[in-house]
């Protein structure tokens, strides 16, 4: 299993989600995409997209007041 980092801190929504959708396309099944972001809307949008697409969220934590990290495992 590989992990790929996607740092989209500073990007406004919906760009973190758009970047994540593009990045996960390059991964193999079972690989993980680690997304670091600071757009509040993405805290709902990214997990919702992952669930709808059939991917698994393996980690989701708040790093500080206004930034998060989420790990999505490709289905």
C-alpha cells in the first residue's frame, strides 16, 4: 500500500475536493491519499464524496483551529 500526500492548505472550496478527485484517480486500489486542508466546507464535502464514491476514510483529524487531515483509501 502506498500513501500519497495532497496539501491543499490555503485553497478555498471546492478546490480541495476537485484536487482530491483528480489525485485519487492516479492511485491504485487500496492506496491512500492523505489530504491536508483548511477549508471548513471540505470537512463535510470530502468524507461525503469518499462515501459516495465507495472509498474508505481511514483517518480524519483536526490538526489545529482551522486545519484538518483526512486519509482516503481508494476502493
